[in-house]
């Protein structure tokens, strides 16, 4: 599972994914696929891809639309569960070749 896989998953499912870094900070992958380290104040001395490889727990929180009432709570997910979600492909819509004519 790579950072790109998580970014695609966050976009596809419209969720935010958080995981802890070894230095005590936290990485946030937004629903737009942007990886951020909110507490970072200077150029990083770490590689996010390597930090991801060492992460064992993740928090997935759904993005709540403005005015929505039934917001789901964030859920803790282990590495295996998240990897399974990240590797499953997007739902493919059947396409007939003659529809484009």
C-alpha cells in the first residue's frame, strides 16, 4: 500500500485518513487526496512514504456535507483492513460500444 493508494481511496470514498508519524506528528490525507502534516513548521526531515510503511493504525473519518445530521463517527482501522480497501478497484460501470454512435 502506497501513499498514492491512500490518496485515491480518500478521494473515491470521500473520507479523511489520519495516521501517526514516528516523530509524534500526524499525517492527514484529505478527501481531495492532499497529504498534509498540520503540525509541520519547517521542511520535513522524514519521508512520508517511509512513515506510511511503518504505520500500523489509521483513523478514517467520513466527510460530512454541510447541514448533514447523520454523521458517521471516525473509525479505527488496522493496516490490513485499509490495504484491502485501497486495493479494491472502483466500481466499473458497464459500457456498450454502440452507445457512443
